[in-house]
C-alpha cells in the first residue's frame, strides 16, 4: 500500500514546478499540486537539512492511523516515504535532529494494563537504525489515559527528558523523571513526591536545560476551603533528586500561561496574561523566572499601557481591559533579555438547530470557529512594553476545526512576519504582515488568488532555518508545499 502511495505522489511530482518570485529579498518556491487519495490527509512539516525536506502525514489528530514520514528533495519532489507501525499505539513525539529522526510512541499492553513508551531512530534516508526500545512504562489510570507523558529535548540536542505522573498509595501525585542520551541510554531516573492529589494536578508543559535541570508548568486545582478561585499554577523545579515548588501568584487570575526556554540564561521563563479578580478583561502580562543557582524566584508585572487599551477599545473590546479570549501563541525570548509575545483572540461557538426530515424533527449542530485579532507585544529586559501591534483578521469557519485559520509566525533577525488566509474578504488571498524591530509595519498580499484558490495551513507550517519557512497549502483542493526563503 505504501509503495502504491509513493508511486502516485511521485508521478504527480515528477514534473515539479518550482516558481521563484523575488520581491524585497523574498523567494517563493512551489511544488506541483498533488491530489491525495489515501487516508493520510493531514500534513505537518518536520524539518529540513541538506538531504531534503521532511514532512509527516497522518489521518487523525491522535496520530494513531496512516502515519507516514516523507522526504522531499530541494526541488520539492517526493523521494521516499515510510509508514510507521502503530498497532495498538500512537505516535507521541517526533524529534528531528542532525543525527536522524527519533520517533516515540505510546503502546498499550492489555495484559499489564500499562502504556509503554517506545523509541526508535531513523536515519535521514528513513531507514530504521535500531529495533524499537521501551524506555519507560506508566500505568493506565483511566480510559483513554496515555500515561500522562511529557517529553522535551534539550536545546543542545544532547539529551531527552521524559516525565510522567501516577498516584501514590495515598492518592497524591508521584512524578517519574528520566534523562536519556541521544543513543537512548539511561542517564538518570528519579521518583519525586508531591503533596497534591493526583486527580487535581495536571502537568501542562516542561523545559529541560542543557545542564540537566527540568522545569514543569502544572495546573493544580484549588483546595476546597478556598472559595471563588480558579485553578492555581505551579512551577516545579527539578534538580538531581530534589524538587522546588513555586506557586505562581494567585492574587490575580492567570490567563494562558506559557513556559519558554530562555537560551541566553539556559533557563525556563513563564509568561502569562493576568486579570484582576471579579474584573472583566485582561489587565497585563506577568513574567515568572527562577534563578538556576540561588533558586530565587522573581515575578515581574507589566500592566497594559493606556495607549494599548485605547487601541483595543477602538477595536470594539471591553472598556475594562483586553478581551479574555486572547491566548498566547508564541513566546520568543530576545537575546537582550526581553521577550516578544504573539497572542490571538479565538473562540468556538456551537449552534443547534431542529429540522424536519420526512415530517420528523431532527437535531443538528455546527461548530463555528472565530479567529479574530492578533496582538504582538514587544517587551524589553525590564518588562517594559517597547511597542505593540494589532492585526485584524476576523476569520470565521464552520466545522473545519479551525484548520485554515490562525497565523504562521516567522521570526527573523530584523523583523517578525505573520502570514494568514484573508477570509475577511473571502478572497482566497494570503496576507503577509511584517513588523520590524523598531515597530514599523507593512501589510501586503503575499499570494493573490487570481486564477488559483490558495489556502495555507498555519498549524502545520514550520520555520526550518533563520531564513526559511515551509508551509503546506491547499491549492485548488490539492496539496502543495510552499517554501519561503528570505535573502
């Protein structure tokens, strides 16, 4: 089946059309549009090296069926593909490195009612380098539980951190943590006890440093005696076999917290919007960081400026603050200690209708996805807001999971660029909004749908180099790759 799949795509890509358009140092390269008939309908860019471009095809968002890794050459012609064996398992992570591609999947073992974490390396020719290896095991606590695994590769690509949780005898959360070298040898393993009930604690994300420290962002439900409070957020700092528990401030409500890796300090930093209790609207941004030597935590508050609030009011937002529908998409630590934040306002609404079919009432429903304004905030090293930008999109789609909505974010040395489908005018155009380091902005159409209807897939795109981004697209209902190179 896989061979027939490759043949179909290869024949379609044989006469690969590469179009280069130079405009202000930007080059666009296209693959030939190809009709996909097999079950792997989603596409995600993995990475690029001198051997080619690697993408992941899959049938569903759980990555449990029809998962295929493909390699395209630099002319965007398909060269090779391999199907992953996923019987009673699903792909959890795929790491793209200079050594090869590391696949990690969870496999359920019915006899023991456990989930095995299975790792396997492939070289850049997509040939397996080893037999699948079980690197961790977690008990399946309830239906659909995948072991609560969280994985992260260090920034220097020298080790992998694996974490999962389970309840202890008293029902509290027990953290299991492993450090592996890239050749999948175990460096260290530890069990760390917490005081929080397993049912009330959820690990959201983690960051691992180059010197084998781990920071875990977790959500912990409030204690029953605390009234009128939302869930609390904690940062767990793991070093050797010890754990430091830092409760993020609960005097305010934290909205959309994100943990990011700060390459400058080889440390983790949390950025989050906040709002005041019982007051509607976002009031500002909070930064939370732990010093890796003294384990001293520092919280910095940056309320939104009057000019930002005024600009948002002109965009029909609450006069009490910025809409709480905003969530953080990207946190980009700057080399000087500052941070760039890209946030987007979105919501999902459900409409129910009653229709008559052969005289009998039938209930139907539809999901409406609204992706509205994008907010770009540029903070300096003292958490002062250097400048802000608001980009209006107003993308509205129905029953598509928001697959064509949101934005592609390109981070360059001199500017940030946002690419998105211009559904505001229902034109099929692709817009390009460029924001320079000094706050200057330019907006233009990157692709004009004069003859072809083109839609980019923002969630599947990837910046593969400092001057290059690769975007899967739908071109006249056919799949095509778009490569943008910045000269």
